[in-house]
C-alpha cells in the first residue's frame, strides 16, 4: 500500500506558494441523509441520501506568520475580505500529489489573520475555508 507523507507539503494560491505553511487538513465530502416518516401502513422509517444537500467539507491550514508574504498570506486576507471565491487553491502533499476543488466548485476563505504571538517562539497564522458546490479531488499519487 502506498503511503503519503506531508514532509514536502505546501499550500499554493495560483502559482504562489503561501509562505511557511507547515500543516493543512480537510474534512472531506459529506452527503447527509434525510428520513421520511412512515405513511399509510409502512413500517419503519425510510432513509434517503440527500445529494443535493451535500457538503464539500472544510479546509484548514496554518504555519509561521510572515507579514512580508504579500503574495501569499496577505493576498488570502484580501480575498476573504473581498468575498472572492477561489478555484485555484491547491493543497500539496509532495511535488506529485495535490488536492484541488473539482469543476463547478469553489473555495470560500472563511477565516484569515488568526495570528498567535507567543512570548518565547515565532508567531503562527491559521486559515479556514469552506468548499462550496462540489468537492476536493486528489491529483497524482506520488510519495
């Protein structure tokens, strides 16, 4: 079985690497179910998959705060504040494997500039996003 390490991971906004990101995660696609009550002599409840209510999941990533990263960290802040939806945010595990939103989907940046500045270490920054309209897909299978 192939295993993928996050050792060479990164997050890219278009062709720009967002500086100093050292961890990312995504919750994955979820198709909720709905239940219909029994009617006219039916026994039990019927459960149906509500694909039209499916959720593409969420993305989170964090790393070392870099206020000089105007094309990456600051650019995502601007995207969020403008309410712009993205189709070009990529989550890399390595040079051969990454995730992107599928056609018809968008990534909505929902939290930016979440900075923590500890007294005895470097500051960190974190981001959250919601996948809308579709899901994330893996491209490549490198190690």
